[in-house]
C-alpha cells in the first residue's frame, strides 16, 4: 500500500491526515494543540498518531503547511540583510526591513534594453565588505522583470565571493513594482535560515522514523513545491495554511467552483475557487506591515475564530476578537479557581506561558513588575488588576495587552467555542467553566444565560456572513469603505419598513475547520447559498496539503517593436525577440514559449503528468498578453 501524510500547523491546532494513494481516500486523521515552543514537536506527534502501525516504507509523500514563515516576519525575526538596488535609489521615505542598503549603477528601460551598464566593481567591493556582516543578500534591479541580466550577474558575483544565500527580485515576482520586489527579497533572505532549520529538522525526524519520502511544502497560492524550492524561496509559503484549506475543500467537495470558509481558532479565512484553483490576488499580499510581491490566493482573513475572545463594550454590545484566548472549556481550570468566578465577577484568567523563554528585555520596569505579579498559577484577571492597583500600577490593562502581544502570557476566557458547550452542540472539554463564563456576561446584560448563548452564536454567524459580503464587494469595488457607510448599515438591517435588501450568492459555501458544521449552515442561508458539509471537514487544511498539485501560472507579455518589424516577448526567465510582422503569429509563438517555460517551472518544482491551460488577451495598442497555467502531479521519487 502507498500512503501520503499531510500536516497543517496552525496557530491553534496542528492537523494531520494519512491518505491512501491507491484508494484515494483519507484513512486516519488527528488534531492536536500546536506546540508553539517547538513547531516540529507537535508536527511529529501528529504524524506518529496518524501513521500508527503503518510500515514507514509505505509512506511515499509528506506535505506540510505552516505559519512559520508568516510568524517569523510578523515577529521581525532574522538578522540584517545586504540589499543591492540596481539602477534606482529608494527615497528616504521608503522603509525596509532591517538591512544594509547600497545603490549600484546599472539599469534597463521598460523594453528591457540596457540604458546603463552594471557597475561590477562596485558590486564586488560591497559584497567583500558585507560578507561577514549580513545573513544573506537581496538584489532588486530597475525593470529587472523585463531583463534580469544585471540581477543574474550580481548573483554570480555573490556566489563567487561567499556562500551566504542570495535572492534576486525577478525570481520572486514577475510583476513591476521595484520597491515591493526589494522588500520581498529582503524578507525572503531573512527567513531562509529559519525555514532551512525547520525543514532540515523535519527531514531528520522523518528519517528517524524510517520515512524517506519526498517532503513537499504548500505555497501561498495553494500549490506544492519541493522542500529544496521552499528553502530557497520561503517567502512563498506565507499563508500556506489558508491556501491548503481551499485545496482541501476542493478535493473533499469535488467542486471546482465555490466559496471556501475556513473557521480556525484565530481567524476566519474566505477564498474563492474557480475552475478547481483558488483565485489569486491581483497584487502582492501584506505580511505584518510589509507589502510584498508574493503571489497568493485572493484571501480575506478576519480576526474571528473559535478562540476569539467575547467581550462587552460600554454599551453592552458584543465584541468578537481580534484578541484570542484559550477557551474556558480547555483552560484546565481547577475547581478552586472556578470558585473565584462569583467572588470577582470575572471569568477571564491569565497565566504565564511556560514554553516561552523569560526574555523580558522588551519590557519597561513597570511592565516587568506587572508580569511578576502573575506568579506561576492561573490568575483571575480582576484579581490581578486589583493587586496591580495596590502596587501603584495604574496602566494594568495596557500592560496585560502588551504581554499578550509579546506572547509572554496567555488568556483563558469565554469564546464562541465555549458557547457551543452551553448550547450543547459541542461537548469536548469542561462544560462547567463555559457555563460560569456565560453566566457572568449574561448577568451584565441582564439576560438568561441560555438565551444569551444563542444570541452570541447568531451574532457570530452574522459577522461571518457580513465579512463574506465585504469580500465580494471589494473584489469588484476595491476602494469601497464600509466604515461609517450608511448604505452598508442599511443593508445589514434585518427589519426594514418598505424596501428589503437580500444578498444572493451564486456559489456554494464549502466549510472547513472544526466548528464549520455548527456555524456555517446559517451563514450560507444568510447569503442565499447552498452549504456543503464535506467529510473530514475538521482537518481540511491537512487534506489540502496532501491532495495539492504542483502548479505554476505565468503571464507572457508581447510588445510590438514597430521600428524593427519585431515583437518582444517577456518571460519569467528573460526576454526573447520574435522576427515577425503578423501579431497573431507572434501571439501563437508566445503561447509556445509560455508553455515551455511554465512546464519547466513545474518540472523543476517536482511535478509531472502536466496539463496546460491557455488564455489569451486580445492584442491591442501594440501589446498582448498570454496567461499560461500548468498543473502536474507530485513526482514521488
């Protein structure tokens, strides 16, 4: 028997599946809490669970998706990078991730014709000076996507002088946008050591288990790449979890078109499937505060999840997130701790994260003092605030939020997951703690706890449906502002006197994530759409990791050069000249070149049995464009 293992390490849970390749079905599944102190430990706990007594030699593929690259960027990890900008000097208002930067002469025009030669002496001098001061090198040239010759030459010089990693902007993105390509290149170099260490440890752990199968990684566009490619371009694995969920939903539902809603612990992620693939964002995605040129699925990620903390504002209105907390049901709260809920009128608790190191260097003296007040046990939040005030710490709420943001403490509080325990739709974990938490908030609103729980669930479902609506509206009208928008507020109102407004979604809703079957049927109903409850929806991300394909999409630009009866064709690996007068013939040749180029990319990424899809835009105003997609199966050797 041949098996594949798929693993998704999310912020809250790590999911794993064992997939029977011959019967094309999921054989075993598991879901465990993510081990943030050591991501690989949780991954291999999950792998061990799903493999069980299976002969390791029968495992022929292992696929991973994780938040590691994303989190590393958001947390600003990684050492300084040496950035060489060719032919264009960024202004002082341009901000970059931590790096050394230098301008080097050498540039091309929009046709890829050299306007200024590359100053190779300058490049050599800089590399010699920086080689022991940076973790690697990033290179971004002016119009390098139209002609990468200068970037390629800088790469050669770096490789001649040092073995530090080097990445060129055109290898990460074929799109114009010098600044964003430069930022993307710097971020990529920063996370190379982190991802390399993770992948190497993963391979070592697989080897210890007798598993010698190819290791594949899910990219942000939902496709698979060999681990070698992921080590070279780890930036392309950001948002791999949501991408995997879309691919998993497509396989589980057998639907090529649909809206995938993934409810995780931290976020709700919404993506759209068209023709079996997730639609891609028209421009690069943002990671933390950085705008990149990474090609990613067109994703809307909202801070609503099963672990979103439920609070009341000053007027008693419900607030979901964006802060998360461990649900009361899984907070491991002792009877003695729960007995204090009535005393303090607060069902929110705080505890230090034992798995996090005690590095308090980012804290002020007052914040360190507040941190030490928490002690080693679970502490009621209100009691903590009382003690802090007695100690003269008047900014306690600010200190607590900062400690949470830095990951030094975790909150245990009422979440949507807890409300499902009260209603009786989910019973894993404690039922007493969620009941007490519900009693507290319901009491503040003067409501009966049971009715309060149903109202919270309904409000949570409404928020998800509104966010789905926003995604489709913004896809059509990118500048639409929903803040202080009276028309949008009117559309959301359920009871109107004369004019009713209904939204009708023509695509089915495919739900993945542990609570999908509980929340999403009503969400689909509000959207006027069918809801598809698929088998193994709780581990849809891991299913996507194991059933994904090796696919690449490229755009081939064709530009007429009227003065020479020629056409210029711009491909990911450079430009070519077609000696031709007829534009249709030139476009056909561009299609042929595009097919060859994208097929080589898929083979290089570990794909075989390639299928090609072509879409041509009409030739107009001296230019045309060809979109070529290649989809292959992972080569398992």
